[in-house]
C-alpha cells in the first residue's frame, strides 16, 4: 500500500516529498493513524482521528484510485432556466438530477440524525465527483441504482492495498480479493463490517429493504455516516480534513476533494441523468498514458452504456505498471463506452490458415474480410424513461392556517404519453416562494416514489407563521418533463372567541392608574388560540368604533397617552395581558374593545370615578 500511495502522489519533486512523508508514516506504523507526522506541503497530519472507526487497516475505499481532475479556475455560473429546472448544459458545475437529489437527501438525513456533524451536501458531491464522476455522469435508473456496477481494481497487493475477500464476491464479484464498489467506491469490508452497530457503514436510504453500494441514495448516506463518525464536526477545518483523509488516505486526495467542495459551494445546477461529463485523469495513471475510468462490469443480461467523452478502445482498466492486473486478467479488458483493447497493431506475419508468404501482401485484397454482423446493444427503458407528463392528482389549491398542517397532501401522477400510470418513478417536491412552510423536519424538498397507480404523495406540509401564497412544485427526478404545480396559501392564526380572565370590576380614580390589568384568553374551535394577532382600542361608544380622545389610556415609551394598541399577540396558551391602563381627569364609564384575527371581539367596561368621601 505504501508503494501505491507513493506512486499516486508522484507528480514532481515537491509532491514526491509529500509522498515520502506519507509513505514513511504508513510504513512505520502499519496503520493510517501514526502520530506526529505532518505533510510539509499541506500541513495535514496523519493522526488517530484520520481513519474511520472500526476500519482496521483500511479507509472507506481501501485507498483505491480516484479521479485527479481539478475544477475550473473560473467560478461556476448557473445557466438560465427556461420551462423547467433541468439545465441542458454539461459544464463542470452540472450534477445529474438523481445524483444531486441523493446528495441533498443524505445531508437532510444526517442533519436529523447527527446535526452536530454539520455535513454539507457539497462535500458528498465533491467525493462523488472524485470517486466516480457522479456515478459516471448520472448513469442510474429511476431508483438511483447504477445501470452497470462501478468497480475499482482488484486489491491484491500488487500496486494496491492487499485486502482479502470479505463478502464472498457478493458486492464486487470477486471471491478472492475485495474491490471498491459503487458510485462512492466503498470496499465490501467497510460496507458490511464495523460502523456504529457493527454491521457495516452501508445504509438503506431509499427504503427498499436493501443496502446496496451500487445505489446512489444508499451509498451517499453511507458516505455521510462514515464522514461523521466519531462525533466529527465538519465545520471545523481540521476535522473536515481528517474525515476526507479517512475516506482515502492520500494528501493529494484530500486536496482534490477540498477543491471540488469549494467549487460546488460557489454554485451548481441540475442536469439530466446520463448527460454528465466523464472525468479522465486517474491517480493510477501516469501522465504519458491514456487515462481510463475505473472498470465497469455489466450485469448479466445487460450491456455497457454509451460513455460520452471516451474513445472506443482508448485507455485500459489495467495498472500501467502492472501488466495483466486490474479488474480481470483476460486479454483486452472492457472500456466503458468503447470496445475491448485492440492489442498489438502489427499485423501477423502469417495469416491464420494461410500457406502464403510470411510477409503480408502490399496490395490489399479485393474482397474485404467477412465480419459477423453486429447488432447495436439494446437497452430496456426504465420507468423514468417512459414518463411523458406529470398531472396534478390532489386538487389545484390548498389552504391552511399558520402553525397547522394542511388538510390534504400534494399529489401528482406520472403518466406515459398514452395516459398510463408509471410506477417506481422518483418525484421531487419543492416548496417555492417567500414562505416558511415546510415538510417534516423543516425541509423544503422531499423525494417520493410513485406507487402502482403512478401517484406520488408528498409528505404533510406544516404551515409556517408567514401568511401568504406560495407554490409546491413537482418534477420527475432524472427526466425533463414539465413540472406540476399546486398553489398554496397560509392564512394568519385566528381566534373565534375571546373572554376576559376574571370578573373584578375595573375602576380608577381620576388621574390615577387602574389597579388590575386586563387579561383575556382567545380560543378557536374550543382550543387555545396561541400567537394570534390582536388590537386593543378605547372606543367612543358601543356603536362608534372611533378612537376616544379622552378617558382611560395606555402609555407609550415616552409616557404619552395611547388609546389604540395594534401590535398585540396572544401567547402560546392564547392568553393576552394588556399593558397598564391609566385615567385622565375625565370621569364616567368607558369602553375598551379588543379584536383578534379571525373576528373574535370582546368589549370591557372601565369606570373612572372619584373615591367616596370618608
């Protein structure tokens, strides 16, 4: 492993010094946690906090190869949106829709389970970019599973770590040695062993009952759990670096991930699944060789998908310093998006089955050799591919009072062009507009899978305190079809009844202060109406709501008389206690009227009279 890390960091004299420090640290300790060794170039120290808990001698990826491509120097710019939120661009800031959704869902999940970790989704995006190019540019199906497995090289100790098989080939297809698996490149021993419960760091984020490292939702949540292990706070720079180092023990890896993290923090946008750019440069490739991505082994009965940006036959999944190594030992390993490596270009000196001269003829034969007909690979469309439109399935508008749940959820139906329902399609609901209304957990985004009737039902919406209108927008994840929108309105908190607490007569001497405060309680449908706005006015008469210009009054901060208060709000129990009331020299009976949002009204009598003679 030390030799491998040394080779992958060999990029010049300065980097060689870095590699020497890292290799020396790992060789001396036999583990990634050697203390007191600091990388002079980056200041990164290999410490006991670097590796993930219970990972033994391994990182999350087994220190498998990764993409070394760095982000552009220019900050990302989001292309204009026309019609729907999915960009048609393929810039480096673009992240495939399902993959981006998985990153954000993992962040939301970790915010609930480990809020102290402060895991940003941009960190998961940076690691996903470096490990697999965002699942090969978003080559995933409607459930988020990669269309073909993404496998790293065989970790047999020949230029890589030596990790014997731990899963009997269940995840990586190799019953002898482990290989990194999936879009986040977990090795089986990390996926299925250790972790907080001892059964591995793998997660079931999409609720299908399986923990699948080839599923982008499962893999990103597992990555979040691994990065947050040991009570890390990723808002602290040193703990952030330690977390990334635990994922792949290379200083250059840490710096590459941090570069992408900073890039995505400046901006990113959503692009359709399968249209992302595919990185080229890998850490196990020397600069003078054609790079190639980590191997993909098609599942039985499937064919390798097209790979934009790659040339047929270009590159190899073998280690250039280890002929015959890599995911397989058969001649001409598979290349994503291309054909098997063509092998030597020199023609044979004696064509098979020919008794002719050993030197090939200078004149090409007049009849071209017959080649067996080839048919293009067929790909079965996923449910997502068949969606032609989203239809509102639960009503055009919804309304709720602030602080209460909306009476019915937002529903949409995915349909084919023929109007048939489409099941097992991911639909993302987004709360859009100037509102604090949210889904459970305070989330403004929720992703739901359509049922057998093609219907996706959003989680219950809880109305916020801000009254007004907003929109709930639904789109198909990974499919550019028109969004379905539902208009929603939040009305202010209301009360339908208002009563006075206590029945003591309110009397004051001229020029004096009322001894008892006015205390009221607001209710709605018999329950306490908390946080309801109210107005208190000293009116002229029962039939004249105009503000009185004499008699009892409140006082402002400067001690001046005020006979109308408008910024009153009941407490959480619906109780409202008014400020102290004062009287001028005018005697008589006066009226205090209190009204609330929702129409509740109460009029209270106030008397100003000289005290009886003694």
